[in-house]
């Protein structure tokens, strides 16, 4: 068995098909997508979950390196203003 760039190991669908299925899931429900692509509705859901996991693992998290989150609440008259602040350095120095 050899590796090909358009497929994942152990998956019976190509990456392009899985991306298309996942995109369709953003605009239609599983039943509609499964009928359009001729797959079981559970398969359509599994594909979407697999693609979401693949995309999520490749994206950096906005909280990477964050060590502390502080909220400074200041009251001015009747309105309340909240100023969030964040730090990526160690709080102890």
C-alpha cells in the first residue's frame, strides 16, 4: 500500500470529498447532505467531525502561551465599563 496525497490512511473517501461534505454540512442538514452525496447520514456526520478535528489540530489556539487573564472593572456613574487585560508573561517575574 502506498501513500497518496489526496487520501488519509484508513479512510475510504478522498480529502476533497470530505471537505465538500463538510462545507455542505454548513449550509444544509445531515439528511440533505447524505442524500446529495449518496452516503449514510451517520457517515456525513462522521466526515464532518473528522474534518473539523483535522482543521482544528492545524490551527494555533489563541490561548497558547497565555498565563493569566485579569479583569479591571471601573464604575463611572450608572454605566459600568469593563477593561479586559491579558498577559503572556509569567506573573511572578
